[in-house]
C-alpha cells in the first residue's frame, strides 16, 4: 500500500502580500477560488517554502515579505506559514516564522536592522533548522515531492535529460544485449564496442571522423603545393651530368696532388733538414756555455730559498713561545690576586676573639645555676671556638700554599721560555746573516756570467741558420706563384661542379617530391577507408539507438494512460539525437497543447510517478479553471481556480471531488 500524505490545513500570515489566510481541507479535495493577484499561487508557494525554502517554481531567491502600495517592504512583521499534514493517518504540524532582526548598538538609542532569522517548529516544539530538514526528509525527498505535487513540474521545470532519466528509472532500461537480439543487423556491434558504452563509442567515432576530415582536407592542398614546386628537368640529361661531375672530380684531385708535390719539393726539404741540424748544434753550444756558472747560480738560489724557509719556521716557534709566556703571566697575576685575598681573609679570622654570654639562671624554673655548671659551659664554648678558628686558619693557609706552588710552577716555566726565546732569537739572527751572505755571493756570480749572444761560435751558427731560412723563403715564393695559378684552376672546376650538382639535385628533389605525393595519395586512400568504416560504425550505433528507443518508447508509453514520450529525433543527415518530448494525441506539450490537456497530462504523469515512488502527495492544480474534467487520481487535489468575482480567496470543499472533463 502506498504511503499517503494529505494536507489538513495551511495557514499564511504576512506571506507575499497575504495578510492572513487559512486553508482547511480535512484531507479532502478542495477548490480555491480567487481573482488574479489574490494569492492562489501564493498558497502553493507558501506550502513549498515551508518544506523546502523555495517557491512553486523551484526558485530560492524569491521575496517573502509583504509590500506596501509603493512596493516597499513593510518592516517589523513576522512572516509565517503553518501546516498540518496527515501522514498515513498520523498528524504532524509544521510551522516556520521568518522575521527581521533589530539590534541596538552600545551607546545608541535606536535599534538597527541587521538581517533576518527563521524559527522552526514541529508540533509547536521549537527545533533547529537541521532537525526540521531531517523531519521533512524522513517524509519524502524534495525532488520527488515536487514531481508529485505540481502537474507542470515534470514538463516545464525539469531539464529534458532529467525527464528522460526519470522515465528510465520508472520503466527500467533495456540492456544492450536485448537491443542487439531484437535487430539482426547489430550482430557485429559488440566487437566494435569492446566493452565501451554506445555513448562513449559515438564520442570516439565523432572525434576520429573529425580528425580524419581535417586530414583529408589538408592532403589535396599539400599535394597541390608539392606539384607546384616540382623542379623542371626537361632540358637536363641526368647520366651526362653525373659523368661530367665525375670527370671534374678527377681533374680537381689531380691538381691538388700537383700542389702537394710542389710544396714538398726536394731542395726545400734538404734546406729545412739543414736548419734542424743547426738548431741542435745551437742547443749544444748553449748548454756548454751555461754549464758550471749556471749550475752554481741555481744551487745558490735553492740554498737561499731553503734558509728563508728555516727563518719562517723559527719565527713560528718564537711566536708560540711568546704566547705561552703571555698565558703564564696572566695566570701568575690571577694567583697573586687570589693570594692577597687569602691573606686578608686569614688576618680577619685570626683577629676574632671569644665572647660568651654566661646564663646563671635555669631557663625552666628560674633559679640560679651552680657556679661549677656556668664555668663548665664557658670552657666548652671556648674550646669549640678555638677549634673552629684553628681549622679555618689552617684551611686558608693550605689554599695559600697551593696557590704559591702553582705560581712557582708558572715562574719556573717562564724561565725556561725566556731561555728558549733568547735561543730562537739568536738562531734567527744567524740565519738572516747567512742569507745576506748568500745573496751577496749570488750577485757576484751573476755579474761575471757571459751572455750567450757574446759567444762567437754561437753567433756564427745563428747567422748560418738565418741564411738557410732566407734561401727557403725564396724557394717557397717561387713555388707559391705556381700553386696560386693551379688553385685558380681548381676554383673554376669546383664552381662548374657545384652548378652541375645543383642541376643534379633537381632530379633528387623531383624524386623525393614524387615519393611524397605517392605517400599522401596512399594516406588519403587509407583515411577514406577508415572514414568509411567509421561511417558504418556510426550507422550501427544509430541503428542501435533507434532500436533501443523504439523499444523504450513502447515500454515507457505503456505505463501512462494519456501521456506519450518521444525519446529521439532524426536529423537532416539521417543521424539520431536523443531528446525527451511529451505529447498528447500527437500534439507536443510545449507547442500547440492547450492548458486543459497540459494539466491532465501532468496528472497522468503524477499518477504513474506516485505508483513508482509508492507515495501519494497533495497535488496543487494551478489554473484549474481551464479544465472541465480532471482525470482520476488517488492523490488529494487542491485546485486553484481563477474567479473574477472572488476578490478574496474562497475555499470550496466537496465530499466527492468533481472531476472536470477536458
């Protein structure tokens, strides 16, 4: 048995211009009469706002407040909607109050408008917004409720994709296997799909067709560009050009060999060999000349460098001695300060004298103590004082001795460092004296060395070398003139060869271009074949959709008494596009269908949806005056009728709801 929701009562207060109105239905069908702008649709808006914060047109941002004659909002009013619902025989009252929030700021005498608040009540009990929403959600889903309460909602407010989805939910989809079994021409379709959906496969086909079309459009343009740029070789003989290039290459190679022979002439080679021999003799003369005195100079320089290094080492040691002595002096000064403090402390302790307060009376009874007890106590205190004083003096004396010992250690170490310092200073002075002596020896030795250019044997050989080099230069000058003439001939041969190679290159460019044209033509044939295959695949997918839609339309339309649904349209190119259009007796809902038929078609859809969702909700039939007979419905009907004579809303209740004919 279907779950049923009936409207028992609905009260409005300051809602969209309706100051106060109460609709009592007792759960029966009712008719609400009123002239235009008297608030009939507002009643439906109030009911939807109470449940879902929207109006009957599914808009959330609509104005709730009451306006004055100038269109200005009236402030200070509470906007309230209350409704009692009967849910499977159980009554529940819902109330929602929307009001302004006025706040008085500190130091201000007047309140300022700072926003709005909404209060929620279930059976007169205040609740939070979340509890209120959860209560309504427990009754019915918002989207389903709107489908079941307004005859126009399905056809006029749902997107066609959502209408189609809802119809498929009601009737159940048809599997791909069922569609293929109903059409033998679709046998090859599963192999094409490879597990993909029809929609995905059509997207793939469309993308591939688009890519292939783009490529097919480019190929003729590319072929034309290549053909227009083909080189003209009608006046050229490829074999003759290749033969002529080979001959020129041979001539160039022969002339280059001739240049090498000139450059490597025997006379020049012999003189160059003589120059090499003289250079060896010059080196020997120089070595003999420098032997002895030069070796001694090198030895003195090495000795000076070694002694300067020793001085650096001694200076480093001397610096270490200075640092150690400085450290010792700082410690001696610190110990002297400590010893002076200890001497002062010893004199202070030593000067202390014994004092004793003789107590001659008993602290308990107050009687005078015996003389012998007083004397004994005084002697004990004196002995203790002397013992403590002796220990302190002994302790200070020990610390002084230890400090003196540490000071003596540093003084002894300073004596050693002083001797080391004097020793290092003497060594450094000796080294400096030695270095100066060695430098004097080096200066004296360098002054007596004879420069190699003053050696007669060396200068004679050097002149002989220069004479031979002059001879080589003269021979090369004569050879260069011959080489230059041959090089000019080679340049001319290469220029002619380059011209012939450019002509020969036209044959290669022509062959390459023709090969590219053949490749493009083959690619064009392949793309055309692929496009044809895609066209066949597209036809199969469209045939699949056509078959599936026919089956779906039959299945869906069988669920309705009056409404019929068109789920696809044939395009100009023969393809199919998915739609969802409602018709009645062949007339489309959104073009040509009168209001009476639209309302009854909407009621027919609600009847089927109510059966599917197993839920009956009150139906608000706006513009009900257009219908002479409403079709039968198990749901509660609240008809909103335009009545020019009713300037205030009027409710008419009937025991048996009148069904009006189309």
